[in-house]
């Protein structure tokens, strides 16, 4: 029989995984929303698709499900304060958005004007797994910049990493 891993053990282990910090936005019939997440990754490139995970208990979950669109904004190292706002340090959504400059994307969602890269997505599937929704989005637009340093999260802290840190070779 397989042993189970405790919630605390799992969370502590996941804290040791370095991940990019993202602000996920939505705008549409249900209203404007946004949250900070590290749980984002590519799914496939045919068609270009990615996934984002969101706590199912979030008051904003309904916004994302009803709007059926979202934008993943990969943050630069100078976006630490903004990441905190969208993580809940700023409760008022209008104040969160007022803290930065935004650009309208084809879906109607808003992209952070100076994000490292923004992926505009149409929600194609949402699945509740345990405590979180997995949002699968087909990428319908991309904005990116060629400079800046990525903001990462590791060991429960923000980490700034230079853009040119090396290559895996190949």
C-alpha cells in the first residue's frame, strides 16, 4: 500500500520549487478580477494552450468561469508590490488595477503594459481538482518585451534573477 503525504509536507516541498510570479486578469460580463499565481504552465503548442490553477474558494472564481477569458501576465522583478496587491494585500480591485498600466487584449482582458510576457487566453476547459480549479486556456494573443529580469518565487520569498543566466545547451 502506498503511503500518503501530509498537506504540510507537500506544501513545504512545493515551496522548494522555483516558479515565475504571474498576475492573472479577467474582464468581461461578470466584471474585472485578478489574482497572483505561480501555478501556470504550457500545455501544448497545437493549438497554443496553457493552464492556470486557482483556489476554488476564491471569491473571484465565478468571475473567471463566467467571463470565459483570462490573461496571464508574467511579472518582472520590479513588480513585487503589484504581486502583493493581487495576492490580497489590496482588497479593492479598482485599487489593484490603479497600481499599474494596462493594455486591452483581443479577448477583452487586460495585459500589464510592462509584463515580461502576457498571454491572452480564451477559457476552453475548467476542472475542479481537490481545492483548485484548473483553467485551460487557448492562447489568442501575446505581448512581450525584450528586456527586464524575471520575478520568481522560491522558499516562500520573491527572488530576482537576471534574464541571461545561461542555457541548457541545445
